[in-house]
C-alpha cells in the first residue's frame, strides 16, 4: 500500500514534484506484489501513455489483474478498452495477465 501511495504522489505531484517515471517505478513494485490499486494505476498509465508509450496490451493486462481482485473501475476500463483492441492484442493481454498472475502466486 505504501508503494502505491508513493507512486500516486509522484503521479499527481502531491507533496513531491510530478514524475511519471518514479510513479511507474513505485506502481510497478506494488503491482508485482499483487496490489490491486497499483495494478489499476499502471493500467491508467499505459492506457493514457503517461510516462510510458501508450500500450493497450499492457493496459489490458494491468486492468485485468486488478479486476480479478474485484476492482470495479478496472473491470469497466478493461471492458471499454476491448473495443479499441484487435483480437490478437486481446489474446496477448490475456497471456500476459496469466503469466503475471503465475509469478505473483509463486512469491
């Protein structure tokens, strides 16, 4: 939770200079540990291209992982994103989601 909060501070520039690269770093640490809110935040970064190249496959992966933990906003964003993706991109996003889930379960 603390890592996600620090990431959010960098994302918004709340109390620290806004820095998307640092936000990405902290969100990534928390997301890889299974933090649903950090996964959602990473999905937003990839969807919007904030601090990273816009990447719908990565956005789908992170929204999907967060949605699997009950995050309703992540589910809504993932489902909305499907309309912008090709079937190959969706398949890749699902594959990446499975691989990430397997890594997290091994920790």
